[in-house]
């Protein structure tokens, strides 16, 4: 039977796509997808990371199991794990593999980024950037 880490209570995890160089090697797979990270509060982060390491050492998968927003149980394969101690308690960082069909990209345009440029000033041509 596959190992799993189950979220017992609380909202579904929030997954953030990862673009770090080391994480790119984690997404090598016969299927298309991406690696995403989630942060979860926990009571015993080191024990959960150790469970991941034992599963990987025996070349077995380990999954993050949780209830989605629709109330159905979902599971994602965990590809990396790390624990942190914060002022609020222990946090476990889990990197999971998301299939291509579940990847949603949110674009946020913030007009306040470049306040130094006058609104009437033309943008430089692309070949000068």
C-alpha cells in the first residue's frame, strides 16, 4: 500500500508553481505536469519528513491526501519535503507533482510597479530593452 500524508482538517492546500532550478529535475516524468509547493502547519514535521524519506529510500511513492473544494478526496505525489520551525509552530513544506490538467496560472497586473515613468512618456522600442 502506498504511504500518504493526510490533511485531517482545514481548507484544501494552496499550491504554488515552482520555477527553481533544482525543482525542475523533480518533474522528470513520462507525463506532462509541473512541481508545486504547499505550506502546511503540523505538530510533528520531522516525523512526516522521515516518513517521506523512508518511502523514497524503499523506492515507494508517498502522496499528500486532502479533501478538495468539492469535498472529494484528492491525492498528489510528494516529490520533496522540508520542515521549518516558525513563531506560529512547525510548518512542513511539501513539493508535489501536479498533472498538466490541474495547472492554473493566475496573472496579476499591477500598474503601480513603474511609478518613475511618466504616463505620457513612450515606451522604448523592443530592440533597446
